[in-house]
């Protein structure tokens, strides 16, 4: 069995186990919580969720896991194409596009939940979600090298900023916080989104390193 196939199987089953763990919990459960105010707020939101909204947390979890699974599948299997390096680079681009659109979709689906806590949080999720979806679409279709390079840097900077914002919101009090305290909860969809954004930044960095190597060799 090829090494890449083994890696794919390990990653696939890891994601499968994660999915089952997330699915077994309550849709609005909190993995890590400190502070009674935040916990009671999340419980209240879980109790008042009705209709389609009560399914949103599970939907966001599965969207994120599906995108990570797609990335694993694309990057694990070896291509038989003679232009193997270019084909692999294209797979990385497609993976980035899928991950970015997944992260954006998750943010858009969570607008309703966060706008209940703060109107401006809802606006932030709307803007970031739309930008991530549009970025994923654009990077998947752009072929011009000069535009692609700009998109790579924008993607790295943007996803690193999103990653840092997520961490800082749990260390210091974020703007427009209704409780006036740092966000102490850590939901499954938040963890998955964080992994996705980190993966995008890493993959984009790898593409830039590959291009720099090619330029040096020429």
C-alpha cells in the first residue's frame, strides 16, 4: 500500500471519529467553558433555537469536516499525469478553494447565532463569510500568475488575521461584547474553522515556497 494512501486512510478515520464525537454532543454544546455568564448565555441560545436554526451547529460541523476530508483526498493520492508537479499544485489550489468556501459558509450560517449576542458580531460574520466564499471562488478560477501571487498573499494575511482574532477574543474582551468579558467557550465549529484557516495559510505558504524555488532554479 502506498504511503499516501495510508496517510489518507489515517486522516479519513480521524475525521470520521471527530465527526461522530461532534454528532454525539448537543448541537449547541460547549466543549470548554469558563464563566457562568457565558455558559448561561449559550444555554439560553440553545433553548430558544427553533426550526432550522437548531440544526445549524451540526450543519457547520459537517461542512467543515467534509472540506477537510476533500483536502485530504485531493492531496493524498498520487497522480499518474506526466506533469505531476503542476497537477499537484492545482490540487492544492482546489483544496484551498474548497476550504475557503467552507469556512465562509460556516461563518454565514452562524450569523443568526452571533447577531443575537451582538449586532456588530453578526455583521463581522457576514462580511468575513462572504469574503471567504468569494475568495475561494476567485482563487479556483484565476490563471494569471501575477493575480494569483496577490491572491496568495491576501489569503495568508487574511486567514492569519482570522486565526489571531479567534485566539484574542478568548484572551481579551472583544469589541461590542455583551458580557464585557473574553469569550470563554470553544464550540466544535469554532475549532474546525480554526483548523481550516490554519490549513489554508499553510497551503498558500507552500505554494509560495514552491514558486520561489522554481524561480531560483531558473
